[in-house]
C-alpha cells in the first residue's frame, strides 16, 4: 500500500525556504556599516565649524589692523603738534631794558638778555664759561649788549640774593657785576633748594668783594626790600615770556634754545645779518 506524498511546490523551491532579500548575508560579529547620511552630516557640521573659526580669526585680524591704523594716525598727529609747538619761538615779553645792568654797547642792534637765578648751578656755569667768550668777541667790541634780569625761583633766599644785586646796581652799576661774580663764585650747589642764605651772609659777601659800596645803605636797602618792585618786574617779564628755567637767554627778543656758546653765537650772527 503506497503512502501519499506532498505535492512539489510550483516554483520548484523547497517549501519553507526563506526568501533572499538581496546581497550577501553579514557574517555574525561583523561591524555594522556606518550610515552614509550620518557620516556626511558629521563632515558638513565639522566644515561649518572650521569656516566659522576662520571667519572669527579674519574679523579679529581686520579689527587689529584698524586699531593699529587709528593708533598710528593719532600718534602722528600728536607728533606733528609737538613739533609745531616746539618750533614756535619764545618771545621776550613785558621786558623793560631801560634800567638794567648792562655790558657792551647799550645802543647796539644786537641785544642779549639773560634771566638768571643766583642759586642756579647752570647759571653759574654759563656765566663763568660762555659769557666771558661772548664778552671778548661781541661786548668789548661794542657789537652787542648784554643785560641780566632776575628770575629767582629755586628757593626763598633766591629772592634775597636778587634784592642784594638790585640794591648794589642802584648804588653803582659796576658794583652789580662785582657782586654777580662773587655770588656765583661762592655758590653752594649742594643747597640749591635749601633756603640757607641770610642778610648777614650777603652783607659780609659785599664787604669782602665790593669794598667801595655804601654798606650801611646797602644793609638798609636789603632789610627793607627797597627795590622789590624792580625784581618783581623782571619776574613778571620772565613769566609773561613763558620761560621755564634758568639760564634763559634771549637774542633780540627771541629765546635761544640750549644756550651753548655755539648756539648763542649763531643767534647773534643771524641778528647782525638781519
């Protein structure tokens, strides 16, 4: 007796076989391939970050250039202003030359004026080194005149020394120059800003170096500040002329910057030629 058999599938494939969906099967344990869309997204995101960073750097660089350009422009303008300011001559103002100690020819066309403080070390140096050469070349030959104006500012006793000089000038102009020389010769450069000079010190200095002076009159004039107004007029002229220190040297009313012998001579020669 024969057994019944199941009919064969119509398509010729064994029954129960799974349908192939395409492609080779992934072996067990093999890594799952990365999604192409995800990888592309990550690359695009990274590119955007790089481009953003480059943009920030570029903007920062441009900003730095702008700041530097502005800074250079400002510094250039400041430099131009300083150059213009320093090039402007300082002009002698409010100065009365009619009653001043004078060397040389007072009627000369070349007039030299010094504003000085008897406690100023640079005034001492200038008076002892530059002035004698100017005197030999220009004053003794009557080619120029030289006047001294008081500008006491270093210490309180600077004014006392100026009052002494003015008191002697009023007695005799020759006494003034002897006093001028003696004060500088006895200057104490270690006490420039200290007020140590007294009336007695000045009176004794005059007794030793200006023996022909009327000491009694001089002492009274110094004590009473008889010629304060004359000294104050010199100080006002210096202030009005905007001088900032001593010695300040003017040739025909124009200040000589850095008044070395060479610079003062150059100013004198220019004044003579004009």
